[in-house]
């Protein structure tokens, strides 16, 4: 790992915040009530996978940036139909409201406290600015040095402009930034732009076949802090 990094830029959704663990109770409640033959785990996997596709489509089509929560909603609409359930306004609102209560993984804040002694800590997320402000202030409850939304680029990560703009806003060279993400595509995208990268392999998923590999792979934030300090 290159020791020149002075700022750690963190993905939020799935890296700091436990999406599946936070959203599963609401999914279970709805499905048990209205579609007990459907698997909550499969429903969540379908929702998350489709949301990523919605984000890629949003970036590639260039017909106007819809925003993070809108891609979540569109994906949910699709998955309801995939599971032969009517995507009613009530059903969509019930599951969308659960996103306001996302919680961090249990080891995150203690590790951030340790890392803050040496690095600038920055959220670099695809989330909408107002949503990020809510999550950082009310859910993570950690004093990050900055919170940067991809909305300012009109495109989602891994668009290269997101990483380059972040470095610019932080007044740093790209190699002075280290992207921390549990999404392998995020690490690959950051590395392609000259960032350093650490992959938090929370989900036991491989990294893409790419020359732009993360320099560090850890299981969680405790291992991340141990490796970087």
C-alpha cells in the first residue's frame, strides 16, 4: 500500500451502511403479509442487482440524472413486477421509507475514530446530497471531514468524473486519495482514475478481471484500520 494517501474516501451504501441487514425486516414484513411464497433474501438480491443496472442505464443514456433514490424506486417497481406483485404506491412507499433508517455495520464507527487520527475521512457516495446529510448526521453519527455526492457530476460511480472531481474538491492529487468500498466495481473505477483502493470484502465476492486491482483487501473496517495505521 502506497503511504502517500492523505484522504480516505468511503463508499456509503453497503460499505459503511448495512443495506441488507437494515432493509430485510421491512421486506420480510411486507412479503409475509402479501406474498408469503416469496423469499425475502431473493427479493433483496433482485432489488439490489436491478438498482445497479438502473444506475448504469442512468449514466450511459445521458438523458438527465435521476438521482440515487429514484433508481432505488425504479428498481423496486421492476422487482415487484418480476415477482408478480402489483407495484402499488403503498407497497413502494412502505419499502422506500425503510431506507431512511439504514444503520452502519457494528465495527464501523470505532474504526473510523482510529483512522481519523491519521487521515482525512470523506464520504464519496452515489447518494442524493440531502439523503447523505441525513444518513451521516442521524444514522452513522460520525464527523466526516467532507461528504461528496456523485450528483455533482450528473453521473454515478464508477464514472471517472466522480473520482476526479472528489480529488479536485479536496485539493489533492488523485494518488493522495484512497477509495474504500465493499463494491468491487467502485475500487476498480477509482484505481482506473489514479486513486489507491482498499476492498472491504464483506460479501465474499471476487474483484473484476481488470488490471486496476485494489492494493488492499480486508474483511471489515477493523482490519482496514489495522492495515492502514
